[in-house]
C-alpha cells in the first residue's frame, strides 16, 4: 500500500468515528433533485391502466348461467 493512502484512510476513519460525537457539526441535507421523468411515468401508467381495462375479462351477469 502507498503511505499516502494509509494516511488518507486513517483521516477518513477518524472523521467518520468523530462524526457521531455530540458536538459534531450539523450539515444540512441536500435538497432533492427535481424528478424529470414524472410526466413520462404518469402517462405510461395511465396507458397501461387503460390497456388493462380493455384486456381484463368482464364479470358474468347474474342472469347468465355458469359454464361447466
């Protein structure tokens, strides 16, 4: 291993261990990215629901006798 890599690993491990301390600095979370695929996903879901309604068999009416 490279000596520099060992130093970086020790510093990273120390920073990770000390991040659980009560006086650790609080970093606010990043705001979520806007979802650019939402319109495509919604249109696909609507199309699939309509296709499922067309393909799904209808319930038999009450007056129709059952098949054997």
